[in-house]
C-alpha cells in the first residue's frame, strides 16, 4: 500500500483508532474529519484502486495500519475486484478487527458473502449513521474508548 500509511505512528493511545479506506482523497478526508470531530484518531488508505498497488494484506504481507486499529471503515467501491480482494484479505487476516462497510443498496445482496460479519451502512452514508456504526463496531462511544 502507499507510503502514507507505512510507518504511521499514532499520536496516543487515548482515542480509538480508525483506518479509513476510500479511493478518492476527498472521501477519505471527509470521513476522517467527521470521525476526528467525534474523538477518533484516523489514518487513511486509498486502497488498491486508488494506489494502483495490490493490498499488502492480500499479497500475504502485513499492514501496520490495519493491524493497529480498533475499526476499519471500508468505503472502497465494491464492484472493483481489487477492492473486494482487499476486504476479503482484511477479514481473513484480521478477523477480530471490526469493519464498517459503506456499500450502495444495489450491491447489498450481490455482496452478501463478503459483508457477513461487517457493519454495513448504505452509500452514500449520512454522518450520524457513520459515527453510530463506528461506535457500534468498537463497542461504545469515542468518549468511552
């Protein structure tokens, strides 16, 4: 994955940590801003589609960003096979890490197998729905994190 997440150092252990996976920079920043305002610490990844590289977890390597978070927000396009491979690898390699997936309603039934065990929010997400899903994924609110 891109250099922006390799060697990432978290500022503290005081706040829940969220990895945001979204292809476009604007989408990553919007999600990060919403979550930071709620007390979460964030790091972002453009995923394989946005970086032009295979997900390191899918390639059989580690991903320190994914391995050190409390929850992953997967807002990558589910119709791109590279992104589905990344989601599958995340679920297989880090099964204890909760995943919130943003997916268009038209894809819900089609992607049911990949979404099993995830907290699913409908695209386009509404900020309160995103915040509630992340809080649910980590088992509480950011203040209790």
